[in-house]
């Protein structure tokens, strides 16, 4: 019997990080908690390790992907690759140990020109549809086809200058469509191959690219610095898309249940409307604080605050949360125990002891000698007035 390499988000919990990776295990945990998580499935670290050992995707993986996709289609009542009722997914890495930004992500997998046309009509927002298509071509080109960043930037700059806008996401629909077509031409020139048109090919190639990214130079350097074993491999999370770039009451954000720099109590984070993916941390537009978000989207913000409290109480630690709002509906895309400064580590540990959430022994285990050493050296007071 073939080894099972794929599990739906409804399987497992946070204890399964060896198999599902940290992101997949936490997604499963949040599903168990009843949180609003877009449905999906996780390809296990076993599949990645076999790929890294043999250089080939496991023979049984393609069939298991098709089965998992079919099951996902039934849950969301959409069909992958069907222009009439399309299912789009994200393909994201998720190793056992958090490695922020070190591996790859491809969004909007399943979109084609025909699907984009349907999305434009269904949403009443042509720019959203072609922005989503352009984003997919951009990510697929860079990550799967190794299209150089400078090539992409050169093509984008032509359109930015022509339309007199500062960021690609602000281009009109027709320009976004033409930009995507020019990127495809550049990909074909770079790879010497026709651009694939089958969404299943897009998906399988994106998954393989995420496997490969485990051994990218930056990932290897990060693992050495953080003393993460090199033989763990990464899981891959396939998640149905929700769209923060759909409308004015849509957006994407990151949130922390306490300030990761100082450890101060209270939610902390950023939100960017009409945005998707890494936009919120890319600096392409000014983000708004969660306080400002509460004024623009009070109902969604109130729900976010409740979910943040639930997550911190559940994990008994600072939580780092990634979320998307689609037409006023809040979705949680991932959570993890958040990284923090040495100052924040000691303050948060002390607070959690005082709140009765952890014991003193747990607090001591969560702080390190290196962090203590950092606090023993003089530091700048960032709140002090400058002369």
C-alpha cells in the first residue's frame, strides 16, 4: 500500500509538526478550534525528504494530489481548472521550525486567462481579476522558472512609467493583462520552453519548487545560524485562496498578540486594504496599524481581537498571526509562536507567569542565556529625545 503523503487540514493538531510542518500542524490545530481557516491540505515532510534524496517527486504523489484536490473541491464547491466555477489555491512552504521568508510561496495557482475573465465578471472588478493573474505569473516566473528579478523589474518599470503610477498593483486592468503577457514572453525566452497552460502542471511544478527551496542558499544559511537540522525537509500547504485584493473592504494583515519588540501587552500589527500576500510587509504602500484598522473595519477588527485572545490563551504564548479579509469576512491563514527580542522574551515570560498561564519553570525554559547576555549590555533608549 502506498504511503500516505497528504492530509487534509481536518487531520492532526499542533503536535504533528514532524509530519505536517509547523504551519500545517498549526492550521490543523486552528481547524480543531473552530477558527475560520480556508480549507486545504498538507503534503508531508516525508514527501519532501524523498524528493531531496532521490531528486524526483514521489511516484504516488500525483495521484494523491488529484484525490486531495477532488475532496477539497467538494468542500468549497468549486473546481480546480474549471473556468465556470474556479478554485484557486496557494502553495506555501511550512517546515517544522519557523523559517520566515526563507522558502517559497506561489499564490493564485489555478488561474488562467479564461478563469480571470470569469473572475472579472463574477466580482464586477476587472482590475482585481487581472491583478490576481499578473501576481501568479510573476511568482511562477520567479520561483518555478527562475526568471531573474531584474528582468521582472525592467518589464514592470515600463508599465509604471507609461501609466504614471508608483506600484504595479495600481495599474489599470488592461495594463495588468498586458504585463502578464509580457512576463510570459520573458519566461518563455528564459526557459526556451512554451509556458505551461494546464493548471495541474502549474500546481505540481509549484510544489516541486517549494521542495527545492528547502536547499536554497538563504534557507541553508538561516538553518546554520538557527541550528536547525538540514535533513528535516519542508511540508507544503495547499490552501484555497481568499482574496484581500478583491475590494475596498478586503485586505491582508499580520498581527501579534503582544508587542514582539518590547513585550508590552496589547495587540500589535499592520493591515493593508486591497492587498494580497506579502504586500503588507513589502513596503509598496503605507500600511495602517490595527488601531486604525479598528476605525475602518470595526466589526472585523473586533472579531480579530477575540480570535487573537483565543489563540494566545490556547498556545500560552505570544502568537504571530497572518490574516486576510475578503469582503468583510475574516480568515486566519496561519499562526505560530512569535519571534521576539530578548527584552520582550523576559517581559512576556514574566507576564504569563503573573497571569497564571505558565509556571516559573516554563518561563525559565523560554528564555536563554544569549538573551540574558543581550540585556546586560548598554542599549539605546529609543524613546529618548534627540539633541
